[in-house]
């Protein structure tokens, strides 16, 4: 594996109550929103897979959840 200047994805870490921190990947061209710390958010088109006991999550974007 060699480093390149190409960005293939963006990732953010989210706190999920009862599960701890979960990393979520987004498309490389996704523009991250300014979201306040500890805000409740909703993933847009999330998908997840369990591989060898680990959970991997990706989504097309995020938005603030409506309370």
C-alpha cells in the first residue's frame, strides 16, 4: 500500500448510545456540514456490513435529525 493524493472516501466518527464510537464513511466528493457537537443526526442512505465481527458503515450523507 502506497500513499497517493487521491481521496477515495471521507470518514467521521459518531457516538452511538449503547455501542460507543462508530466510524462512518462518505463519498470522496461529499461536502461535510457544520454540525454542533453532540447533535443528533440522521444518515442518508446508510448501509452496513458485519465482517469478521466488525461493523462497517457507509452513507451518502448526514443531516440534522428533526426532534
